[in-house]
């Protein structure tokens, strides 16, 4: 299965540049002039308050709903399904709140 044809791809590292693009500086530039953490966008804003509201819902309102759930309606629903909704909402909101466009 070996071929003596020279037209096959051969990896040559010298053909590639240092890996930096126009948007990203090279590694050496980051070491010489690093960005100060104070220049990062760390605004709490609306996304933070929405996340706080979802945390309050997930850790206070949802457990109270489970505690006060009527026994004759279905306790299995209260123990399995009621905690699932806040967990999914909290996970998706946390990802949304921490990503920046």
C-alpha cells in the first residue's frame, strides 16, 4: 500500500507562519504587553440581574413549591419534575449571562 508518488501531502512546518492572525497578536506580544484585568468588560448589568432572579427562583421559590405541593396531586411529579425546570432554566441562563457577544 505504499506509494512512491511525490504528489502526496507532506507536512512541512516551515511553510506555516507563527500562527498569529491579524486579530490575535503573537505569544511574545502577550508576554511583553499583557492586557490589564481592569480593562475587561465586567459590567453586572441586566444579564446579571436576570441571573440573580433565576437563582432566587431556583433556590427559594422552587423548593417552596415542592414543600407546599398537595399530596393528592402527585408527589412524584413534585419530586422529579419541579426541580428539573429550575435546573434547566438556571443552566441556560448562567451560560447566556456569562457569554459576551
